[in-house]
């Protein structure tokens, strides 16, 4: 019986990764959407280092998790519904940590390095591609994957703290092969 609950937990965790991709692509980058997540996500792209405050994340999450829990419990029963929503929630919490870590901390593994390039390609190269933050597999499946260029150009003022030497303002030597700084684009004046 334990294995069935574990299976439902793992399915719930996998469902979050699909939900992450779909929300990021169609809500976070949806045209004209006025929902809070879309507004917060646009702010995340526009202001370096901005992340939605934790209280707001919890509130927005509950607005999704509570109805999903009801649906899962109705369809699969209370026990399996609980296992599904627990896996979904655990995967969501993991996503939040990974996303924050990509921005806040230097990569420590080859996978961490690759995940950062994938994500920052989305931020600084093409916001219509590479929507999967923790699992790029859905970008491959749905045709939104692009290989990051050899060297990503990061606009000045948007650079991650781990990327730049604070004493020189230049990209640290160990990241120069993959990242360079560029001046931000000037907006046209009317």
C-alpha cells in the first residue's frame, strides 16, 4: 500500500513540473493577463533580484492548491488525493528554492551551471523560450527549447551578484566564457 501512495506522490511531483512550465509560459508571459502571478512575473523580469514576497507566494499557492486538493481527493479519494497534492506541493517548494538559487548563488555542479544558462537565456536572450526552470524537458517536448548562445549577454544592472567581481565590476574569470555584460538598451524617446 505504501508504494501506491509513493507513486501518487511522485505523479504529483511530476505534475508540478508540467504546471511550472504551463504557468510560466502561458500565465507569466501571457499577453494582457491581469492576474497577480503575471504581474509579479513581469516585475521579476524587469527588476534585478526581485522575487515575489513569501506571504504573497503562499497566498497565490493556496488559491491553486486548495481547489486542486479538492479535485484530486474527489477523483482519487482522500488518501491518494493527499499524496498527489503533497508531491505537487513538495515539487513546487523545490522549484521555488531552485529558482531563487539560480539567481542568488554561483553554480557548484555542471548541472547547476547548465540550468543557469538555460534560465538566463530565457531572461536575457529570448523570453519566449526556455520556460522550464527546474526541468527543461517540457521546453523540448513543446518546442520552446533553444540552446543558449556560447556567451550570454547580461545587461548591466541585471547581473547576478555571483557573476561579477565587486571590486572590478567585471564578469569573474571563471564565467567569462559563458557570460558577458552589455549596456542596457536605451528606450526610444517620443
